[in-house]
C-alpha cells in the first residue's frame, strides 16, 4: 500500500477558520467551558458514537481539531482507532497538540488532503465544511473525502441546518456585526439543506445511509443562560438535562428545531 501521507500544495482559502485568523488561548479556554459549547459537543459526540464503531485497524480522519483545542477529546476517547486530525489554524492545531499530544495532527486543508487515494478507514467532519464562503469549496471538500476513503468506509458529517429559523436569522446578520455582538467567535459560511447535501454526497461517491437533524435545544438559550447558571451552581445539572431535547428529532418539525444536519454515509466501491 502507498504511504498514507503525501505532500500536497496549499490552497488559498476563503474560510476564516482556515485562513490566517487565529484564536487566542484565552478565547479557546472560554469557549471550551461555555455551556452552549459543552452541550454542543455532548450531542455531536453521541451522534458520532452511534454510527462509527471502534475498529483498531482503521485509520480515522477528523477534518478539524477545534473541539480538541478547546479541551474536549470525547470522540477520540469513545472511538479508540488510530486517529489523525487536521486543521488549517495554527493556533487551533497547537492548542490541540498540547491537549492530545499522542494524536498525529497535521496543518492541512480539507479541500486538498495530504493522503493517498483510498487509504482511510473513516472520517469525522463535525461542522467543518460550513465555514466556507464559496459553495464550490464544500463540493471540493466532499470530493476529497471521497477520494481518500476506502470503499465501505464511513463518513460522519454535520453541517449547520439552514431550515432552522434561528440559524436563518443569525446568518442574515453581517459577519462583522455578529463578531462585534459576540454571537459567533468564528466565520459562519455557506451551508445547504438535507436534499442538496445528499445529492452532493452521492455525486462525490457516497451512499447516504441516514440524514437527520440534531441539537434541538436552542443553542442561543444555552449561550445566554450559561453564566447565570454557573453563578447559581447548577450549570452541570442543566447540562445533563439538555440532551433530552433530542427527542424532538423524532417529530415532523425536526428540521425547524435541529441546529445541525447529521449524516452518515459510506464510500461506494468502484463498481457500485
């Protein structure tokens, strides 16, 4: 088998997280302890864990290490595969390296992955691909994931859900104003609905097995209430209750309440 890591030229990027924008250590620490972030990771990690079983012989890719930079390595602990992470942000990669020194981390672009064809046993992409301005970048990233995954390998993917009215309002606010208001500490980019996402995945060589909506408690409420709940000493108790909102994923209104589209798909074989 060819060596899995290869040199590739860097792409110029339009994603703020993937550009020269960096995060201070103080900001990463604050985000890592925020109630909304802890709730976010708890639900997303549960979704990943349901669909990606442990396989020590399969090398898994994580398409960014933002969660790990914040101090949350729940995915790595839940799935003890050989794990490699990438991120374009120097600050994020260095923070993640300090917190998970035993995991190989590479500064790389998901649209031009430094791996040979069909060498990876799975990929986890948790809200990485919704940070591009240009829809074509989402297509490039999905094609690259299709290229590096082996036939039958799983892709677990989440993207912002544009059908959620709260996200639609947030996304309608100019990025500069969102930053000044403290609504999003990072650039919010293009996303697409479940139907178009399914078509793009199919065109990129995947068979979509499940598409659903996850993270149903309004994240904005968790963000607004986190400091107060911490002062009251009940933040952890509330955090334990928030995932119960995932029952809304079984309702017909799930696309209006879910913050993310959650997909799991498998890489089709050459003859499928």
